[in-house]
């Protein structure tokens, strides 16, 4: 902050010379008649005033003019210290993207032949109806991830569901989350969450990119393709959730569907 100083000077000069008034001499009384007149007195010498440019010494007792105040020396404004630059905030750690079973991006307009690797997983087996399928599976995945975090085990892949058996009312499933490796000597994470592995071998990959509520249309396309190719598929099929499972109505959902043919 720059400081500003105002300089004030009080200059007073009282230059006044007293003018001495001259009192006229008293008039001499007239001499009585018959007596010789007294000679007139010579006129008084005139008073000579000094020139205007020379000051008359002040008479004692008169007010002396105030001396001029010497202005205070101007002070330099305080030098502002440069502020230290703010340290940039440390960037938040970037979450590592989880790989899919097959790392290449799927084609929503076609079918691809791929080979599924066997990966270790933490999994839960259960039963659900079709109406609550998305909500139930989402809740199971959250339960598995919470248990993994509690044990300090990091997920190493996308969540996936193996549909073991289906009918008109619902389905039996295995909900899986891949991990890097099973802890040595362990077969389960909790009594409900077991360790296992993903299905492996040759498979056909189809991609669904739409709301989960519309996934029946993709399965109809898969069925038509298998019939046209005269392919008999295994009863189990696999859904791998590439995008986050937000809502069943989210049209940005992306799901890989793997179908394996019977040997």
C-alpha cells in the first residue's frame, strides 16, 4: 500500500511600518498690543519616512511575524513486499482404469470372435427376478467392492455377471469382480463372497450401447445371429459392464455380452 503525505506550509509575513502622526504645534497667543511681537519659531524639521523596500524595526511589544515552517522532508512510500506465489494444489490421484476381459474396444454394429482369459475373481452367487436385475446386481457389486477394500485388495477388472440359469421369472447368477490374485491359502473373502475365476476360452463378443431397460433388443439380435449361423451356445452367457452402472435408464451404458459355443 502506497502511503501519501501532504505537505503543509504556513507562511505568515506581517510587514507593517508604523506611521508616526505629527501633531501640529500649538498656536502662539497673540502678543498684546503695544508690545513688540515675538519672532516666529522656525518650522519643525520634516519627518522623512524610509523607502517602502526597507522594513522599519518593530517596536517592542508589537506582535512578531511567525517564522516560516520548514517543510518536513518527503518520506519514501513503503516498498510493498512481493507476495509469495501460491503453491499449485497437488493434483488428485488419477484412478487407474480397469481393463476389460478383452482390452480392445468392442464394435456395437457387429460381432467379434475373441478369446477370454481366466482371471481370478471375488464372486457372489444369487437369484434375482428380471424386474430388479439391474438394481440387485449393482448392489451386489458394491458389497463385493466394499469387502475387497476392507481387506486391502484392489479390483483389477470390470464387474461382470455370469447368467448360469434363466427362465421367465428370473435367473441364477454369479456376480464377479476380477482381482490381481487370490490371497494365498484363502478360498473366500467372507462366508458370502468366494474366490473363483472367470470363464475362459473362445467366445463371441456383442456390444450393447443403450439403456439396460433396452437390452432385450440386443439379445434378440444375438439369438437371430446364432440361428442364422446354426450355432448352439452354452446355457451361460456373460455381461461385462464397461461403463459405470448408474441407472437402468442411462442411455450411455456400455455392456459387453460374451456368448460361448458348445464344443
